[in-house]
């Protein structure tokens, strides 16, 4: 298996040593498909170095390799489900299957995420927590930029991720 394609701040410890792994998935050359990457890039700037934030193209093998030693993982990706652009949905992937209707046909990683999740599930190799935040896109055309509604959803998603991490850590310390 090839080495995962990651972008991370220099000086950060390797995978497996942080409280959370946050993976932004997408392609910046395909309009709103870059939403997950924008979330990851902004979270890298906000990171307090307790969590590892990386970018991925969404290749199934790369995703499995990234999370195979992780306990808690958050994925962020664009989706196309027919909801209004900029809508954000949360999926607890340990307790629900990612609906194929959420996946964009024609995306370079449509089957990558779904296959990575289901293969990991079948092998009993899912992280103890695996959450996906899907941001509804509007335009996925080659060379397009991120639309205004998705840009607004990026900050909302960052807030949701930070809340998810805080609440999970609070449950862990109080339980």
C-alpha cells in the first residue's frame, strides 16, 4: 500500500499520538468538493497541538492507513444529497451506514470513503469513534471556486467539530 498523502504542520507528532485525528477530504480543483480541505486548513491554524489535522484526496487505502491506529477520527467532506447548499450533516459511522445517496457521482473519492468505512467495519478495524461531517455542495465543476453557502458552512463545521471534541473529552473525564 502506498504511503498516505498528508498535509500537516511541520513539527507535529505522527499519527496515533494525538487525541483526535481530523481528516479533511476533497479536491480544491472541483469547486465545493474542496470544502473538507478548507475546514482542515483552517483547523490546522487553530490547532492547539493536541489533535492532528490532515488533508486527504479520499483514497480508500490512504484513509484506512491513516485511521488504523487511531481511536477517534472525524472526517469532513462535501456531499450532494439534494439538501440546500451549505447544509451540514453529522453521521456517526459506528452506528449508521453512510447513505450512498449522499455521495456525489463523478467525484474522485465517491467510493473511497464509503469503501474505506465498510471495509474497516467488515475487518473490525474502525476507530472507536468515527464521525463524518458532510457539507452540502452546490457546484463541483472543474476550476470552480467554493460557493458562498459552502464558505459559510465551513465555519459552522469547524464549530461543530470543536464542540464534538469538547463534549467527547468532557464525557471521557466525567465518566
